[in-house]
């Protein structure tokens, strides 16, 4: 990635986890659904390289919330389990 992700993307990723909107589709493919359930993004994980078709990752060149959510799901960045429920049902 060329830029650092804004803090708001971390919060969106926490929300996706809290709402169970991150699904492991295959060994290296994940699907992350938007908070209003109108869009689904694909995250591909190959070794330590991640790609996604969300706008932030594709156009802004930083890890968008779908990639951050997958990192959290894979335990590469662990969210605070006590705080996670506070991010449920937020319409981003």
C-alpha cells in the first residue's frame, strides 16, 4: 500500500467483524459485506500480500476496511474483544 489507512477504516473493519460480515470463502479468498448489505468486496490473501476490490484499496492505495477486517480475522491485528460489540450495527 502506498498510504496509511485512516483510523475510520479500522472502525469500519471492527464493525464488519462485530456484525459477522467477514466470510472466508476459500483458502485465500474472503468476502466482506458492506454495512447496508448492498455491496460485497473480495479480499485475496497470498502469503503476506492482500488485495481487495473496495474503493479505498483500489483507488486510494491504502488498506481499506475489508483488508483490515481480514487481518483481524486472521489474528494479524487483534481487536479488543470487549470493545468489539460496541461497533455492531453501525451504518457506515
